[in-house]
């Protein structure tokens, strides 16, 4: 795509952009007497649609490729979980696959905003580096007309992801919890055998002397730690039982009439704690255990259910968790618009394309999610409000996008020394004829 000057019959010239599909835009005419540019309205409407289609066609392949690649990277990270379930825990392969697929919606809720950022950088970096943006500007096309359709695409993705996070994601989280509960119940029945050390459950090691006909266990010993840095604890009880809760989809092991004893090296003492009932929640060993710790019941609620629960809850900690989840459901979809607005002028400014553009996109993904996770941690601890903690990353990058957009429109240069970071130079001065 190049800018050309076409002669007119009156001695003037018509500036136009010539692309793959012919003349795309011809907004101005310069008269021979040196008159100022004036817009030629007949060529604006229909041909601007061609410009919009051209920009979107430039971005969509990069977006789809980025979604596929980033989702695949996240999925590959979970393949070891699938193999562990099938090979080591003898879980049926169809249940393992269903559990595996129930994680994909959560992955997509992260990779779609990521891919929007990468695709926008690649598209506008290529347009700028190949001088197509210069051809558009020389024909009088304002930069916002190029960014506008991409912002509209980001707004459409925001609406889609709002629906996705409201309907699909909670259902997938609940499906994951149900499948995990079923696997855990089957594994617990298989693992709890007599007179063997049982280490199938995360953080606990059990020894059962006898299994009674009524389902209770006799002479139970459990080895565990209160915390990773604490001393080893040993719990002994006369009886024990496996308890399942179908409503919360959790499984517990209850010990009755026993004692917990441990050594305190700091004070050189040996402690004993007698109990009437000692209940611990069971999780499967290794990767699946860490994932179930994250699955709280509020992550299985829709946005309207979260609002209703927030209005009825008086517990401060629980209410703060609900507010965090509510703001997270909204802020991640709106990241599609904020990151598009930030990355479009950034791509024009840095003129990065191909592999360099992709690496820059990965760097920006790291920076954004570092900011997002920092805000989420501060919000979880009650240091900042959930509104500020979950939205500040979007706000900062949107404001940065406004600054870079001003720099690009004002025609500052991004001068790179040896492929290093860009340095802001003064705007170019145009000679007035």
C-alpha cells in the first residue's frame, strides 16, 4: 500500500492511497494556485469501509493465532496432570479428559485479553514499519480512523467475555469440582486399606489398623504438619471415619477420641493435645490438590448471584472475597478494550513486527498480569479496595495509551539505538510551501 499523487485536469493533484484493492482513500485536492487542502466527500464513505476491513483483516489472523498458541501453552502445562490421573491413580480416561476440558474456560478467560494485546501490537507494528500508515496519513486519513475498528473489535470481545465469565466460566468451575469430588471419593475408597501407609492425600499420611464392617476404622494414626515450617505432628485415635459432603462436594477424614503429640525444638518440650473429634479435609496428591484449594464456591456463581450474596453477607472476610471475584469478572473482559487502546499506538510508535512484535507482546503481557496480580493480592489482604486493586492495571495502561497516542499524532519519532528502547524526539517540522 502506497500513497500516490494523481494529476487533475485543472493543474492540481489528488492524493490517494493505492492498496491491494485499488484506490482506498482520496480525501484532498491541491489546486495549482496553492490553495489549502479540502476534503473530497464522495470518496470518504464507501472506501473508508475498505480501510476498516483492511485493518481488521490485518489483526484477526494474529488474534486467532495468538489465542491458539497461548491456550496451547497453558494446556501443555496441565498435560502432566492428565497423565498422573490416568497412569498413577487409574482414573478412567474419559473422566480425566472431562476434568481436563473443564479447565479450558478459565484458561480462555486469560488468553483472550492476552491475545488482543499481541495481535494489536503485531498488526499496527507491521502497518507502521511497512510505511502503510505513512501512506494513509499522507492522504489525510486520521490515525483514529485506523484505531477505531480495532477498538470496536475490542468492545465486541469485551461483551463476549462478559457473557463468558458470567455463564460459561462458573459452570466449568462447578463441573471441575463435581468431577474432582467423584474421583476423590473413588480414590479414597481404594486408598484406605488396612495396615499400609497411605500417602495418596496431600499433606497427610495415614495408617489404619482395621476396617470394621460398619465403615469405621480402628486404631488410626495420622502424620501431618500444621504449617510447612512447623514440626511433624502425629495424631492417634481409637476410631476414624470417612465423611463426604455432597452439597459442598468435599471429603473429610474424622478421628474420634485421640491425642496429637509433637516435639517443640525451640523450647525443648514434648506437647500433647487431647481431642474428642479431629476433622481434616482430604485433597488428592500433587497437582490436583493445589487446584482444588483455589476452587471456592463464589467462583461457581454468576455475576447476579455474586451481587445477591454480597448484599446479604455481613462477614467482612467473606464479603471482601465476593467483591474481589465480582470486580475480577468485570475487569478482565474490559482489558480487551484497554489493552487494544494501549497497544495500537504503541505498535505505531515502536514499528515492531514479526518476531520482535511478538516478543514485545509477551513482555507487555507479563507487565500487565504482574500489575493485575499485585492489585489482586493487595485487594485480598484488604490493603486497597477491590475496585482499585482489580482495575488499576486497566486504568494505568489506558492512560499510557492516551499519552502514546498523542505522541504518535504529534508525529514524534521513536528513535531506536541498536534495537534498544525508543527515545522521544521532537516533532518533525513541515515546510510550508
